[in-house]
């Protein structure tokens, strides 16, 4: 069996731990507005399932031609836009 390692970026607007709601300065409210205004191509908070689906696909061997590839799971935040 092959061994895979997943190293990647965690988007700044991740809701998974729910800790962002308690951050001082209204970070949650600010990022809600930024997401609604197009910060990411998908205007929603990331969920643990978003990353889990990619990890599961790699573990199952569904991406055999993606050896050494970086697979961003960032809702489109890394896509350059004008």
C-alpha cells in the first residue's frame, strides 16, 4: 500500500472549530461580509467535510495521476481575479 502525505494551507475563514465566533473585534462578522462580497469563489465557510472528501479521495487512490500535486481546498480563495 502506498503512503500519502497531505500538506496544505488552511484558509483564513475556517469555521470548523467555531472558535472564530468568540474572537475579539468581530472577526466572524467581518469575514461573513467578506465572503458575501466575493472573498472566495464559494461564498461560505469551509467545513471539515470539505477537507475530508479530498483526503478520502487520495486515500482511496482516486487520483493516481496526481502524484506530488498540491491540492488546495480553499473554496477558490487562491484563484487570481482582476
